[in-house]
C-alpha cells in the first residue's frame, strides 16, 4: 500500500529533528544542548551526532545539576561525554543555593525542581548562550502542546504563551535582540512511544535505572519514590524493597518510579502500550496545580 | 503480541491534519471523542477532565476539556492558539493541529494548515454551509492541503436524516467548485454520541462510507510531496576538519523536491556552476537516493564554493530565479502591512530583505470576493501582494511546491514574524 517515496513515521520525525538542529547551528552563534541524562535528552544527543556527522556536533552539552541525582545517570553522562568528545558544562543548583541566588525549599515535600530555573538562566547568561535546545515534547503536558519549535524568550528568560511568534511550514525565525535567547525543541512532535521505539530501532544505550531493578522505595500519595539521604518520610510512610524502573528521569525528589519487571526495550514498549497513565502522571512537580507546568514555563523553566 | 507490536509500529506512516471549526461546531468535542474512542486518553487525563467537568457543573464528562490547553483558555472557555495533539492507531500515527475557527483567528488556522496533509472541516447539520465553512475551505485551498474531510456534525439533532446530509453535500460541492481543493470526502457524524467517528453509526444505516477514523487511516499520503522537480536548499555546510575526514565538505539540507540520486548532475544556484553528486551521506552510511522530506548530506565531485542559502537543482528544470515576487499574503500582526515598507524575508534557507510594492487586492474570506477599494492589510487579512527582494530567490508556485513556494516576512524592528506568503503562479514569467 505504501508509496515508493514514503517514509515511516520514525524516519519522518528523525529527519524533522535533524533539520531543526541544523537550523539552530546555522542561525545562532552560541547554541547549547540541555542534557539531563533522561531518555529524551539522550535521544536528542543521538540526533545531534547524526545531524552533523562526520563532523562533531557544533555545541556543548549543558547539565543543570540539582545535586539530587540517581548515581546511574551521572555515570552514564560522564561516559557519553567521553565517548563523543564533546564539551560538558554543569550548572549547579547547590552553587545557586550557596551563593544565595535561591533559597532551598523546606519540609517533607521539598524539591529542587523549581530552583533549577534560576540556575539555568544564570548559566545561559554566564556563557552567553543564545539558543538552548531541550527535549520537551508537546505530548507531555497541556502547556507544552502550544510550544513552538523556536520559542522566543525575553531578556528575563520568560515565555509569553499569548504572544508567540507564528511558526509556519518549516521556516524558523530565530532573530532576536541582544540579551534575549531562544529555547528550541527539536523533538516537539515525538510522543513517549516514538522515543522508545526510536531507542529500540537505533539500539541506543540507556542508564540502567530505565530497566527493572531492586530498590528501596516508599509510597507517597500513590507514587513510588526512591530512598535517598535528602528525602524525608512523612508519617505513615515507610521503606520497602520493590522491583521498579524509571519511566522518566528528573532528579530523585520528583521522579516517580514504576513497579515493573521490564528488562528489555521490547518489554518496556509492551508495558507502555498497555499503560493507562501518562508519563508525567508520576511527576510530583506537575501535580502541584492544574497550571503548574504553564506557570513554571513562563518563568523560564525547561 | 499486542496491537502495538514493535515490528508493526516501525512500519507506520505519519498523517498531520488540522481541524477547523468554532466552539459551537463541536470541534473540541470531536477531537475529544476521537482521542477517547481510539483509547488515546490516559486515565489521569480523563480524571482531570472529570474533575473539571464537575467543577463547572456539567452533567456529562465534557470531552471538549481534553483539548483545553493554557490557563487563559480555561478561564475564557475558548481555544486561542494552535495546539498540537498526538494519537496513534495500529495503522498510523496522527498529529492534530487544533485551531480555533473565529474570524479573528485566521492566522492560527493558516498556521495549523501550513504543515497539514489533511483538513477536517466541521459543518453543523442544522445550519449547513455558512460563511464560516467558506472561510475554512478557502484557507484549506489557499494553503493547498491535499485532502479535505467535511464532517457534517450534530446529525443527532436532525434525526440522522439522509436528506439533510445529501443536501449539504450537494451545496458544498457546488460552492467548492470555485476553490482549488484536490480531494473532498463527506462523513455524517455526531461527535457528542460518537456516531461514525471511530465506530460506525447504527443510527445512519444509509451511510455506507467509512467512519472518520477509517478515512484518516486510509488517505493516500505518499503523493503529497513534489518528487518531480529537484530542489535542495543548502542548510548547513559540514566540514569536520578531522584527521579521518580531512578534506570532507558536505552540504547538509532537507530535500524540498525531486528524487536525487548518486551520480546525478546538479546545478548550483545562484552561481549556475554544475557538478555531480559524489555521495548522499547519512550517519555512518550512504544512500543511493534522497527524496522529500529527508535530511541528508550531499558531497559533490568538484570543489566549488557553496554556502547556506544556495540551492542544488537540475539544469533542465530550474525554479524561477527572481527578485520580483507575487504572493498571497496572510497578515499575522496588529500593525498593518506598510506599502513601500521594508521587511526581512526568509525563504527556504535564504535570508534577504524586501520592499512591498503593491497590494493588488484583498480577499473577503467569507464571500471569496476581491476587495480593491480598501488596501489596508490588517491582522488576519489575506491579500495579493507584489514585492521586490534585495537578492534573487529561487521559487516555485506554492501549488507546485509547498516548500519552495512559501516565505515569511519579519518586522526588522521587533524581529516578529508579521506576514506569511504563498507564491502565486501569476506574473512569475513576466519578471518586470
């Protein structure tokens, strides 16, 4: 049934993302790729390698480090950077706290998630980055469904959802004034399923925590969280050992774990196909209010 | 294996479609229904919609709330911008560009239509073809969306009568003769109750065509790109300067038209120098051919000076190389188009400046009449505009190639995209 000159959806998405990344490299002087160690940023890095081969990707990776990481993510990050021979820049939330740029949340549900925004904007300013590529996808969350590929930010790093630039065909307008920057989302059109299928198709290596493993966890409001020195238990919460894996990776304080025995990419894909909860359903940061993501994005969040 | 078997999924195609209709047409309900019945709404999303429905005092779950995006919209109860939704069936993956249908939002409809393979236009069965239908159809025609699906909605309110459907179908077919729509399909539905959306309707046994989802799954999309006229806008020059690839010089870009093959003789615009394609490179490998919309890297036999904004074509099939361009322009900004005004212009990978010379006419999108006595082009207006560029562009008429026939206009003071243009087939050869 398929036409000789048609593409599969994964091919079409890959070609679109490569086009966007090349457009970033051509239109901006100091682009950077935001790298969290999560699967989306790993796929982004893979796409960047493909887009500029046999040359190296013409931008560094930037990790905004909350200090509350899964150890496996950090090992993976350092190995990847070594393998690709690219520059890694780390923006430290701990440093932002130490220098008084932000104040740490207190209480049992404290998270450094929101604090990342300040560290990110400070790092962008320090290195004079004019385009920060992120792995945000429109299927993740309602506010992201309206995000452009090229998203303009004012000199305060803010997003104005009501005053976005029109974006038609594949013509991207990256013009800006001094001090402003762009957030660019090359995998806007990918869904969670697309990402996993692509990882399988391309045989991309992932941090081990995406696969099932035994871990000490506790249940908070129906969401499984990992035991860590900086996580405090509420009354009635207790540690137990379970077989879990991550469906998405943020920092430890806001990453919900999935009870799972999936040990291979094929098993993960089967599991996702059968799931009836969105991947951000396990993200404590989004549950704070109906418009939590929109509010954070306006201020300059990823 | 489940229906999302890994093998099957790797073989799926992608269909991008746009939906146009106002709040009253039940557009949001239709999308909600499509997502709900195709099991693309997750439990936590459905829970959020249920909570919101109860809070608003609705009796039923309001599926329209599924597609509600930003806080401002939730407060006003209307969609104000383009929102993208995703769902997949075992056959295809779909991207919906969901746009509002109010007249003041022509710019959003145009935006959603620019990347679509198909358009769903909703008609209220009680009202038939209205000004709004005209407006949506005109935009689908102007943006050259290859497939148009007319959903005659709210059939439940006209007792599912065949005559109502047939009458609207006939009137629409008459009206659309004035447009350049390529393929039209009619489906009678009730988005509220799900008739003919995903499941066939027991209330309309007289309708023997496919459900809306069936139509979306089976539209032939392989021919939507131009594969006859060779166009490769150079996007980025790749020069590794590494030991292994010391003399490598590759031209990265996305094929905008035609099928390029290794060994093909190509001509570089604007220099008109010819060479042969030495290789079509992708990561760690080579391809024998490349076609739209593939992102590849070409290397050439000869060492010639090529940079971003140049275009590789075939000598016997050139685009128009011109500084005088006529476009159908949709104006996207509160500040009107300035005649004799200068703007930045982006076309494929080329950046130039332009001066607006003349507004030939504006189009009344409700009646399709040409307006010649008022030539002020304001937000949401569509007009035929002539301009001159500082450097030549390599263009094709938009109806021949959506990529090489489209451009955007930028206000140099604000850097905002203020207008978008589709190259007309008129006057291209006069050159003046």
